[in-house]
C-alpha cells in the first residue's frame, strides 16, 4: 500500500464538505492518483452520528469509487497526522481554515509535513495551494 500514490481529502461532518471530495476527485484524476477521504470526529460525537452528514458524504464518496474512513478520538490533529504518515499520502485537500495558527488542523498538518502539497478549497469552491494562503 505504501507504494500507491494517494491524495487524501480531509472532511468534517458538514454537507458542504462534498465540494472538497469533488475537488479531490478532479485532482486525483488529473494526477493519476487514487483518492481517500478521512474524517476524524471527537469521541463525544459518536452517539450523534445520525445528526451528522457523514452518511451523505459516504454516498458522495461511493459515487466516486472512493474510500472514506471515519475515526473517533480526542486528539483530532494527531489521529489525522498518524493516518497521513501511515498511508504515505502524496497530496492533501482541505477546507480553508479560519486562521493559520498553532492548534489549527491545517497548521499542525503543515508543521508535521512541510513538503506535503496542500490544496485549500474555500467555501466558494476556489482552490489554491497552501503556500499562497
């Protein structure tokens, strides 16, 4: 699995994250890579799964032949960073953070993998590389 070229799309449990999956699919096709989707949810949310849009996002992924993994835990950033390291991700697609500061998901991933290309997709579906953030 480590030799496979993978793009990882990181999503929350919001319906509008479908735009991230679609952007990842377009990018994966253009780079001839496989796409995976990751959502890390706080443990306290486990009981509220039916109140989320995760099922909707699973269906979006299924329509694109993409695998979606959901993990539950308190240290969302660490879980995602461990997943990225384990899966040998070559490119990341994320939503636009409110601020780039310590503790923020995108900031922490960028600190852990400074050479990993990160495509940021804003709420209006504009795409840009993290370096231009």
